[in-house]
């Protein structure tokens, strides 16, 4: 299972190999690669988005200012300032306005509650990102349940009860399952 993402000059790749998640983050100046056990990621999703309102206002101001400078140059007959300086400044502000208005904003999906995993929310699409994140969480839950919810009478009672308590508190098992597993452990322990 693999997800490749692009946002501007940033690239992120997530690849699930067995019970390990390999993550690669690339920018124009650096590359980071690391691998985590799938059972160490969290099981909660947080979506973080920033509004474009501020960038539209500030970018629009820069665009208007740049066009104003270019218009002022064409209407002005003042020779004290080099015409190329005014043209350059006008083009600079227009370009800056376009970059601010159209530049990518923070739009991320975070898997929290363990080692954080951060995805671009809308690359390749929000649906694909959410499906991938949910598949990772489900795989993590399956591995954790296989490891820690099996009733083993060779495990000391305090350790077993702590595991079950942890599973219940993290939402991996319900209160009813928690009580049933506690009862099952004690029954098996008495039989041995």
C-alpha cells in the first residue's frame, strides 16, 4: 500500500511494508526518510486547514499596489525616478500578489495519539488520503489487538490487567469486551 503526494515543491511518500510504515518527505533543499512500526502510530484523525481569506486580501493589495505603480509610471512625467525602477517595482508587487494569492496553504490530515503521521489533505485527493489514513489506523488496530488482547495465563495477572486497561482506555476494546476478557483471564488462570 503506497501513497504519493505533491504540494508545490514538497513531496511526501508513505509506503506500508508488512507492519512498518516508511515515510519520505522531500523539499527543494532536503530529504527526510524514516520508518516506524505501524502499531506505534495513533488512532485519531485531526484535520488542519488555514483560510485563504487573509492571502486573498494581502495578495489583492499587492496586486492593486503593483498595478497602481505601473499606471502611475505611464501617467507621470516626473524624471527624478528611473522608469525602469518603477516598472521593476510594479512587476515585483504584481508577481508577489499572484504568489500570495495562489500559493498553497496549510491543509493537512494528522494521525495523532502516537507517533504523528502528517499528510497533505488534498493530494492526490481528500478521499484517497482519508482512505489511506483509515487503512493505516485499521492495520495498526489489528496488530495491537493481536498482540495485546490475547488471553495468556503465562502472563502475570498485573501485566495482563494493565494491557486490557490500556486497550480499553485507547478505545481498542469496549467496556463490555474489557470486562469479558478480565473474566476470561481469571477463569483460565483458575483452571490451570
